[in-house]
C-alpha cells in the first residue's frame, strides 16, 4: 500500500480546450473488471482487514481517516491524497471522526508515479526557490545528466520481469544518460536465474541498451532509438521530467513483443 499526494509540483498544466489555471496528474491505467464506489464512514467506522480482489485507489473527499496495508500499520489519509492498494494485499480502512471517500477498483491496475507523499521539509524550501523559473521552458541543459534506475512499474529493484516453471528474469539496475546535444543512452541489466527444478541450474546476465535522440516539449520527452540493422526500424517511447528535474519517468518502453515497462529514474 502506498499513499500519494497531489501538490502544485506534481501536476502538469492542462493546455488544450482553451484551458487555464488547471493541473492534471495521471494516476495510472488498467484493464479488466472495474467498479467505482462512494464510501461514508461514521465516527469510528471501520472496514476490517481483507484481501483486495482488485487494484484499488482510495481517495478521501471529506474528513480524515486511516488506511492499513500489508505492513499492518495505520497511515493517516485525507483530502488531496490517494492510496493505492495492490490486488492480493491485505488491507483495512476507517475513520475516527468521519470521512467520505471515493474508491475505484480495477482488476489489473498499474499506478504511475505522482510523487511520493512529502516527508522531507527541505523540499519545500527548494520548491520556493524555483518558483521564479517555473514558467521557463525546459532545455537540454536543464535535464542533462545521469539518472540511475529506481523502480520498474512502481516496484523496487530487483524487479521480476518474467517467470516460468524453470527460470526467472529480473531487472536489477539501469541508467538513463541525457546529453546536452540531444543524445541519450538508456541501459538496463539483470539476471536470468534458471536454478529452479528442471531449469538446468544456470544463471546468466541479461540486458538492454537503447541509444538515440530525444526532444523536449514542456515537461515531456520523446525518445527515438534505432533497432539493430538486422531488424530495422525504430523504438519510440515517451518520458516525463519530474519536479526540479530530479527524476525522469519513462512510459511504455517496449522490451519485447509482449513486454512493456514503466521506468523511474532519479538523480
């Protein structure tokens, strides 16, 4: 279970449809059976511990309460925050003083990184110092640097990419290098572990490398990487620059014909 906050440093401005003074932050996407509910907790109201049958978003609209995840700890939550509960996770929720909340259930839901709930006060001071430059478009020089891989599909490393009865394939590390001349290199590395029964007992490293060019449009990045000559064509994917240029989220990177991933790189 994770709690996300929505503050001015998280959302992106809405510019279409003659919009103004409006921000949007995408929560994620999913497939399969879905439901939407309004929950009203009276003072002392509780929904007891149970296993989530769906990926779940829980967003208080009025009042405050708490939500408990697989760690068994109660975490305070209120308007302006949203909790994500994974399918299969034991969880509970309730309120001491009363709360109304929106609950959305999607069978297979993958959250995007909004920005984790702020817990370090010094970030507030840095954000204030950068207000004057918020309206300036980003340049290659603003985003240039090396960004280590921090998460895959919102999960910590090592990430289990594929699994069979004999072998597991994981991603354990990676790096995104953005250059001031518009060139980039994205690398991922991991392990094929076939030590399971019937897998042959061997291990070997695995990896991917995507060199190419990138462009900037506001806070969005567009990447183009040529495929090997034997295959031909290009791999294209997008990214989003995080607050204060401290992170880059890569969306829908195609690692194979059937596997795409979201990646979070952070200084």
